[in-house]
C-alpha cells in the first residue's frame, strides 16, 4: 500500500518504491501495462509531475520501459533477479597491524596550519571565479622555482615548471612531447602507473635498459628499503644518456627522507638542466589526498610544451595551489620536511631494532640510507601470496618484495603504523612464520 502520509520521503520516491515492490513481488507481471500518468495521478490523488518523476526513475532502473504512443510496460527484471544466485558476503579480516601501508603517520601533519591556508585561499573570491592556468598558477611556479633550486639545486625558470594533480597526469602531458621516441626503461615492473601510461601512448617497455630512448629513474628510491643512487652512478648515467640521445625522467620520490648520508645532487642539476625531466610531488610531504605534483622540463621540451599548452586543462585544484604557494613562502614546507625526517628516521630505527630483537641477530635485514621501509628475508616454504593471505587472516598486513625457492623477502613499512604496534606486530609475524616452519617440518 502506498503511504502518502510519510513526510520523510519525497512523494515521487514513495510512488517509485510502491511500484518497484509490486514488480519485484510479482504482483505486476512482465509485459503488463502501467497505469497512464493521468490515471495514476487521479487514483493516488497526487500531481501528474510526481507520477512522471517516479515513472522516469523506474524506467532508468530497468523496472518499466516506455513504448512510443502506447505508455509504460513492466519488464522481466523480477524474473532475472530471481534466478541470480545470492552474492556471498565477503568477510574482510580486521587488520590489527599494518606494515604494508603507503599512508602517512597521523602525527606527521599540522592540519590546523594547512586549514588556515585553505581558508585564506577561499577568501580570494576573484581568483576562484576562473579556471586554473593550464601550466599551474604563476605565483606557485615562481615559489617552486626558488624552493627546488635551494633544496635540490634544480636549474630552471618558472616557465619550465608544469603543475598537475599527481605524477600520472603529468606523464599524460609529457608522453606526447616524447612522441619521436619509442622505448622507455623502468627500474622494475613495480612502477605500474607509469608503465601503464607509457604503454597507452605506444611505448615499448624495457627494464634496467640504459639503451632505451627514455630512462625513468628514481634515484632516492632505487629499492623499497631505501638504497640511493651514488653520485658517480648519476654522472655516468647522464653522460651515457647524452651520448646516445636518450632523455632521463628523474622521479625524485622520497628524496626528502635521506637520513644516513648527505643528500646527493639531483640528476637535473648535474646535467646542467639539459636532457633531464625532473618530477616532484607533495603527497608524501603533506598528505596523499593533496594531489599536487610538478615537472621541470628541459629547454627543448619546454618550447614544445608551450606550443601545445592550450590543449590541456589544469588538473590540480586552484585553491590548493594558492594555499601551497603561501605555505611554502612562509617556510612551512621546509619545517615540515625537517619534522618528517626526524619522525620517520626515529620510527625506522625503532622498527629495525624491534625486528632485530624479535627475529634474532642472525636475521637478514636490509635497510638503506633513506625511505620508510626495511627488507626482512625469511626461510619459508609458502609462496608470497599464500604467506600474505595467512598473515591477513591473522590481522597482519605485510608486503612481499621477492620470493625464491624456500625463501621470502618481506618489506615492512613504518609510515602509518604507531610505534606501539611495532613489537606486537613483529611478534605476530614471528608466530605466523614459526607456525609455517613447524608445519613444513612435520610433513
């Protein structure tokens, strides 16, 4: 029965649900005709507009179909739904300890400060009434130019910088500028997003091949446990690429988190700004949800970009660009970098000490000069996916770096886990590993 007295739901939605239930319960048979709009409105004593809105929604959801000059008719949707097997409810394990997250520590960011700059940006009414500049806000590009020169000795002008919402959006702009090139090399297959974009643009993908037309490198993130490309290797790569006419894409991911040595010069600065595209992002420094990245183009590509710039819309939030500009100008990004370096350096050291204490002095643990993760190698008869699933069932999320016969190399991240989780999480990992070993020995 149609409840016309229920004031909590719009009238047309009450009509919609009334007929929907009649159709699904089989009281209105497939092929039968719905009452006309006029007749239905008269019977229910409601406006024809409400009935029409309900009918249109029923048609959009597949319960009725309109036939020209005839009216609306019931479809066979009820019969189709009746023969579909019920979906099994998938139970998601409760995660107690997460060593695989790529998120950030909840204490790493001053939300109150960022909120203040966002509010300030929102007060700039006139600027927010227009679309953002395709290349990025001029003020932000000027501030970025100064910042990356001071921090990474990157040689550029504001006109060489292009801003976008994440590295992926920038690669979509960059690939057409590299259309004369056919091959691209990545360090390994884990760079899934970049690989997908280059494949979409027709490039042939290689791995660790310095003879490729485009060489994608992440010098401060050569391995997930924080190995850094030494300066000598950087200079060698620059010279080799220049001799063979290749272009280098330098993704400076996690360069801010270099703890155990002095930061090495950027490839872009060592190359004098020639033949290297420098890529940077603020997702790790600020928040993953703040999708602001940038690339610095060498002169030849910058010239080509300016010829095509009008074809592209800006993907990054104009409001966030305005906020970030003032945030950097007032010195907060520099202080945020120092804060994170201290935080993650201490957390990584504590995680290392905890893993060492739980797994013993003979455990093989690899830790680099940068990053937020360590690698732990364990003798294990299970495959990486099987071990991950077993851990997940016990409330522990981990990553698998590599697997060999009777051996797994796990990657443990300290980024978002509180330090209080390190010991119980590592103890749980040890228990799971021991249970696998004992089961194997009993066979």
